[in-house]
């Protein structure tokens, strides 16, 4: 399961960073970057809860195969047919649907493997693999495109397509959940509004939206920052890889930190560190300082991303965990539709540094909100 997620994150990183460069290669206006990021999230908003209900019936392994097949379709389209802005938008939307199936099913597979007693450690290990994949994708882009401000996207999309085929093969070997005993009734559905009324559930969803969207936007707008400042694509890929490496490092200590610091305090400090680092990354022109800011950003987001997931699981009913996870993904995708659009308007007026300052401030405000609503004591 971890190897499957590593592969999916790597191919997603390759394809999404390459898609940003494809927009620049086609000389489209910068607003297209926000539109493409938004369309990746748009269709999942309408189907996420239904996907969660499907997975809650025990179809987690099957959902990985469905998701990878859909992503394969999108990768083929981007490699061979994405010759204008509309086609790039369309195939990015297909990728978004496949990614939804994979994220929800992988997270539920992790819940199934961990049980209730080992969940924090299991998700830390799961997201370490996740982080390796997120770092590997941009590293490959930087390695292949070294020496160019805007690399040739065709070979990069070909590499992403190859990763997608490999991911589909890996998913075929994931075992299915044990079937329910003969005659056993399907688990009762927990109404969505009942879940939203659980104390702390809504604020945890909102924190998740900001955290996950900020991870998405750094992949979209760091290439733009590099073009604005004349930074070689190899450095942009290495900066993204640095962020991922430090995210992996922080996750190694997550299980100990949550015991020693507590969930609410850890959320406050990790998201605040992320916000300050995010803004600093956009404000400095110094490459060494950019690498340093990316390292601290990785430390903060590495912890905050686990907390955004486990906090929702911790508050959700056992029979509706996949539904809670997809409800979280729905919120994340709504953020990925609205915030990139707003970010593109900021980018048109203030460039990539303006986007990073706004996202950094949003992370800090979200951290304080969790602290105020849920309190210091868990």
C-alpha cells in the first residue's frame, strides 16, 4: 500500500509540475495556472461522498484500481493531446477524479491495516512514503529539465505516463478487504449533518482545507516564481524536493511529538511554522534562503498534513471513516477550486510572491482558529 502511494505521489508531482510548465510553454496567461489547479479539484467535489460510501462497503482495494485506470487516461491525454489550454484543463480534470479515488482508498487501506491502537504511527509511515513520492516527482522534473527555465514537457509527460502504468500494476496486487459474513447487514449510514455537528469536526475540516491547498499551491506557483526570477528549473525541482525531504524527516518523529506536545498545540505550532516559511519563501531572492525556507516549510507541513488527516479520523464514527475521509477531501477540493482562482488574481497583480504571502497568512489564521475553537487541552 505504501509503495502504491509513493508511486502515485511521484507521478502526480511529475504531471502537475509539468502541467504548470506546459501552460508557460504554450504562452498562456498566468491566470490559467489557477484555473488548471482549480479544475483538478472541481469534479471530485460532486462525487467524493459517494466514493466514500462505496469504500465504506469494503471496496477500498477496488477503488485503487478504478482510480489508477482513470489517472492513466488523463496521463495519456496530457502526453498526446494537450495542445491548447482547453485540452490541458480537460485532462487535468480527469486526473483529479482518479486522484480522488486513490487518496480516499489509500487512506482507508491504512486505517484497515492499523486498527485503532496503532493509527498515529501507521499514518506517519504512510505519509513518509507519501512525502518520498512528492519529493521524487519534482526531482525528476528538475533532473530532466536541468538548464532550462521552461523545459520540454513531452518527455516529462512520457515519464509520468510510465509511472502511471507501473502504479496500475502495483494496485492489482493489493488484497481486498475480508467479505462481510453471510447475512450480515450493511453498516448504517451516518448522516453528513450529524458528522458536521461533532464538536471540533468542522474546524478540523477547515484546517485541512488550508493545509492541503497550501501544499498544492506551492507546486503550482513555485515554477512561476522561478520564471519571474530567472531561476533554473533544476533549482525549482530541488527546492520542492528539499521541502519533501524535510517533511519526511518531521514525520519520523510525529508519533512521539503528538504524545509529548498534544494534538492542539502541535497543530498550532506546525501550521504557524508553515505559514511563516511559506511567506518567507516568496519574499527572498536568495537561493540559499529559499532552500532554508523550503526546509522549514517541509517541517511544518509534514506534521500539519498528518494532523489534518488523523484529527478527522479521530472524530469520525467507526462505520463512516471513509465517508469522513472523502468529506475531508471534498472540503480540500473546494479549497483547491476557490483558493487557486483567488491566488491567480493575486498572481496577476502581485506575482507569485503575493500568492505565497496570502497562503502563509491563511495558514497562521487557521492555526489560531483551531487553538481558539478546540482549546489547549485535548
